[in-house]
């Protein structure tokens, strides 16, 4: 009720902020007061002051179903994989220009609903598509088709935190709103070298540090499956565009889930590589140092699992000293099996705190005793997900069992889930030379103690989640010795434990990408009386330990929004191979949005 009241046209901006603050307090004190609130809201509707301008955020459910149906009927190739499109262009069954024009048309057609691609280079893309078609004609005549780039003429959507020539390079920060890129970032240039055509960049969260794509520069991005819901973040604009047939592939980055969460919310496959396999050079992590460069990893999101491995291989590898003089030595290569994938052990997570798997490899960390109070808050706050996520997860487990893999159940306690949030926050804090509050204040006044009041008055340049994360960072500064102990624990005993579990690609962990379904806008930070900060540790744990993780979509739930799981391992090609097996078994799949 108070959230709706905050958005009435009769409310001034500062009073709406007060109403939003009241909404938070009411949520904590009266989590079950929705019935009375709805009665009051209906009364406001009756007297005619409840109409809210500004889009579908708090109105009826809308989806991209009609647009996707229209596009796939007019341009059937929009439903093809990136590899299939590349082959058709090479064989002159399609032209790159036709594919590019179709993707541009879909981006423009869905923009009012999604606000996904927030800066485009459509004219440059058309010129590049024409040049690609000319190369195909000439190579065919010369008998040199094999020498052409693998994805010549295939469009993609990048991310607004990646540098591209003459495209806004904002990192979704107000202080960078006027900055434009001078060249392609390293992974962007590798994509171009492979023949891809960059159509534009997708929206994201401020400084790429939250899982809802909303910022003060470009506004908010919605889900193609339900306009009331977020598309995820921080690569939410990119994922929403790929899901709504705006491109067959998206370039993403993932420092705590920013590839896998939007892939989950938008029904796509998405891969976060092992630490350091892809370079961050020319992205929002340019200011990063030490392990942050390997904790954060560029990646891709696609509609078909079979596109993951070819694309990731083309983008992988350390940058040269000329490309990244400061950090090139930090990067490495993809980790892959030296032999074909055999039968693996699948450890399937269950939302229980007690020990479920009594094997020695899942024994609790002995180093917990060296850090007083570690995990207490997370044990209380971490969501215990239910059947709406467990049911599709069990279907994936059964498909893998039928494929000959061994499935065992494990619990939160077996994987030390109560420590994941503190592992990530402490290791990030210890390795990042540029503090988060300094990063979001680039070209802006320094953050002060009254910034939250400025936000409530509508005068802040920052989003609320960014301010919360900045405050959490200040809190970490108060306990330096404790943070050091946590970093030693994650880099030492916990890493050793995970290596003993995965055994060089012999086993994987299968678990929800997040322990809740894609949320309604503005309810991403708090659900009932519980903040969701700790829930994001489901993805963060694989960043901080630098393991590979692949999001696998499992179709749509009864509510019409995507479901899915992630598969984690210490080897990159293992979870991707299992995703392909699930796709071939027709368990894993992208599904087009359904009508509202």
C-alpha cells in the first residue's frame, strides 16, 4: 500500500521518498498486513487518485509474447542459434544485413516495454553487415570460405559497462554519463575479430553491483516475461534483449552473479568462466586490482546451450602486455578436461542446515572457530527455497541420472552456505584498491553521511542498493583483522574443500541460481521482513572461489516466468557439457514469453 502511495501523481518527490521509507518500516513490523493495505488501496482507486503514470511497473502484467511471435513469424531465423545463423550467412542462405535489420527491428519494437538496449550503433552495424556480406561473396568466388571468421555477420548485444567506440561507456553511473568509448574492450575486440557485429549495449545496475538493472542514467529494465518484474542484473538489459530476439548472443560480466542472474530471470543459458580465463580490460573492472580481476569474469548469455562453448573459447585467453600493462599477468586460460566427459557425480543442493552428506569431503571448516560470529546472520537470513524451485531442479537431476551420472543430495551445511556472503564481501574488500564508494562517486561529490537523506529527498545521484553496499563497505573497514581471517579461510581451507569435492571435473554442484523466483520491481532488496543481500551469495560463492558456473534454464513456471539451476565445477567445459546434455534431453530450454 505504501509503495503504491509513493507513486501517486499527487505525491511530490520528497513525500514519495518518505512513503517508501514508511513502506519499509511497515514491511518489517506488519509483514502479513497485505489484506488491509489492499482494502485501503482499493478505496483510493474508487475515489480516483490511484492512477500512476510512467509505465507498467505497478500496473498490469505485460509480456513480450506478441512481439516475439510477430518477429519469429516474419523472421524465422531469429529463433536459430548463433552457430546456425553464422552457417547460413556463410552459405548465402541468409545475408548478414537481413539478420542485422531483423534484430534492430526487434530491439526497437520491444524498447518501450523492456528498455533493454540503452545505447545503439545501428548505422555502424548496418555498414559492417554489408561489408560482411561482400566478404562472403568474395570468399566464395575465391574458394576461401574456410578462412572467414567463425561468426562473420552475426549480431550481438554487449553491456553498457564495456567499452566500444563512440558508444556511451557509463558503467551506469551519473558521473560517467557523458563519457564515450574510444575502442573496443579486449573481449569486445575478440568478438569483432570472430565476425560478430555489436548492435549496442544493454542496461545494468549502478556500477554493476546489484541484481536489478536500474540506474540514474538510463532508468529501469523489465523482464520480457512480466513487465512488473526485473530482468536481473547487472547484465539485465543484455539478457532481456537476447531473450526477446534482439540478438542470438549477449556479452556479459559477472562479479557476483551478473551473468547468471539475468540469464535466470530471462530464461537463457549463461556461463561465468573460471577465474582469470577472460580479461576484464576495457570494462567496468579497469580500476580493479589483484584478485578482483579474476573474481569478476566476462561471459555470454545465449538461448541455446550449444552456443556457449564455441563463443567462450573465442573470447578466452590472457590480454597482451600492450592491452593491459597493469594486470595482464593475473589472467590465464580456460580450464578444460583433457579427455571426453565421462560420468560425473552431481551433488544436488537441498535447503537444509543439518549435515546431509556425511562424506569426509563435506566436513565443516575447522577454521570457523578462528572468526567469532561468522555465519550467524546468514544462517538466519538465507532463504530456504521451496517446491517452486525444487520441482524443476529435481527434473534436471532425474535427466542427469538417466544419462548415467550419479546424483547425491547435499545441504546448506555441507557447503558452509552461511559463510558465502562474508567470503565474497571480505575477499572483494581486501583486493580492491578503489573502494566502491569512491567508484560510484567518480566525477561527483564525495559520498557523505547524509547521502541516504539526500536519496529520500530525491536529490541523490545514486540508487538505494548502491548506497547500501557502500555502507556495508564502511562497516567492513571497522573490522580489518576479522576480514583478514575470513580471507585466509576462503583462500585456504574452503578452496581446498571445493577442490576435494570437484576433483578436477569429476563432480559438480547443482543448485538454484538464486533461492527465489524473479522478483517484482523494487522488491529485489527486501522480501517480507528479510533483506535479500545474503541470498545473492548463491552466485557469489562461485565468484569468490573462482570456479566455473553455468546457468541452465528449465522452462517457465506456472506464473509464466523462468525457472532454472546453476551447475558449478572447477573445470569450464564440464558444466557447459552437462547443460548441452540437459538441452538435448529437452529438460533445459529457453521458452518464448507467454501472453499475459
